[in-house]
């Protein structure tokens, strides 16, 4: 199973519908890094929240776009939600 198929499978609920995905910018070793998340789950105790810089809800059509294209379309400063931390 490829990465794209794995993401789609992870986003499918028990009734076969796809949950709303997000483009999430996280702190990377070399600066902000984009990721696709199936849901906004920050882990027990919200431990992941410190690593999240911004996020943007995605439509089903946007989910089909490449991560590189989404990163250009929604840079951290243009995302719908930006966290209180410095970027």
C-alpha cells in the first residue's frame, strides 16, 4: 500500500466516509515542515501541540493535491489557524 492509499485508509471511518483532513505545519529540524493529518489529535496531554505552528482544513479535492503544492498554497502565515508560538 502506497503512502497516498495509506492516508486515505487512515482517514476513512467505519462507514466508508472520509474524515476532514488538515494541512499541519510542524516544527522541523530545518524549520517549518508541512504534513497531512487525518484529524487534529495532539496526543495525550496535548504533547504534540508544542510542535504545531499552524493548520488549515482541507477539502476532499485539496487532499488529492501533492504536499509540495499545498505547502505553496497554504504557507504557515496564510493558514486558517496559527498557534500562539513563534514561527
